[in-house]
């Protein structure tokens, strides 16, 4: 379970997030809805560690992670997709996902394990691309993908981290009317396939 208690942050005299207490259970999809400037992204930043709270706490499965770094929270199972797509534009689609897979692995550095790790991570990366319907674009540079496909790639990278909690900050931002249903279907499928917590921030 992901839980925030009295989570608060101030920027000078402005209170951006004011004593927010919420509990998000596994197997649920929760939408956090509000206009621009309401504090949705700031709240996500506090949960994922991009910002540190002035008051309050963040707990994951009962463990206080309020003062942990972003990387530590990621390894505990927090996965964050950003409002602006975060990709390695000059790498191929499959290499983007492979790097995400590899970041979850902790094999040694001998030549045999490196070879096995690369083979295994590539297999898993291709499996993730199948899930988001990008298998036919595995060898294409990420920068050449249309915006909707870039968001699908970001979902694949997030899935590759195998998180307990998926956080999507305006996942349909900048998409065409035709692209929106594809991303929403992918997010619904995550809820059906995994016992995970999904948070959406939307206008």
C-alpha cells in the first residue's frame, strides 16, 4: 500500500500541497483530478522523491520512504511516467526498454553474466514491446516515433521496472483523439494483469 500522511510543501509563502493524507490500495486505479496549478504534479514529485516535503510522510508497504532518494524509491517499487516523455532519443526503441530492464538487474560483472544479462534483458525488452504494440518498431530510433508511440514506449519502460505503483502524470497530454484510447487501454490492462496500484493525474 502507498500512503501519504499530512504531506505538505511550501515555496516561500505559497503552500503548494497542504497536509494531504491518502491511502492507495493494491489493485486500484485512482485519478487525481484538478486544474493546472492545483498541485497534482507537485504531489507526485513528493511521492516519487523529486521534491522533499516540509511536513508529513510517504510510506510504501509500511516503510517510511519520505527521506529516501528517487533511485531508492524506484527499487522499492515506485514507477513514475512523466508529463513530458522521458526517453533516450538517439537509442532504438528496444534499447530504451533494455536499459530500463537492466536497471532492475544486479548481476555481477564477469563476462559470462554480462553476456547472459544482455540476452535476458533483450528478451524481456522485446516482450514489453509486444505488450504495448511496438514490436514492429523495435529497431527504430525513439526520436522518430510519433508522440503517441513515444508515450507507449514510456509505458513499456515503466513496465520493465516491474513496479508495485505506477504513477502517470497526464499520460494523454499532447495526444490526438485517436491516440488517447490506446494509452487508456494500456493503463486499464495493467490493472487487470498486475496486483498493482495505479495513480493518474489529469486535468
